[in-house]
C-alpha cells in the first residue's frame, strides 16, 4: 500500500501497538514509557512531552515541516 507512507499515526497507549507496527511513520506520545513492560511494538518516534502536550508537539512538528516544503 503506497499510500500508507504518506500518513502519520500518533498514539499514546498499549492499544496502539498494531498501528505502530503497520505505519512506518508512527509517533508515540511520551507517556508510553509508563507502559514499557507491556509494549512489544514501539512507534518509530517518541515525543518528549506527555499526553496532550505530546500531541501538540507532533502537530507543531508537522506544521513546521509543511511550512519548509511550501
């Protein structure tokens, strides 16, 4: 599926593992570290901040990258 490489998946819980495995561009919010013992599949990247601030970190990074491309 060539389209899947155009999407970023962001998750913050153990139930996101299947998506982390499926999406090459996967981001985990930093609070995943609290579940380290329960995770078999990690995202490609982890944010520095936890919870909502971690999601905002991803959004800022994507917007900044988009601005550089435009």
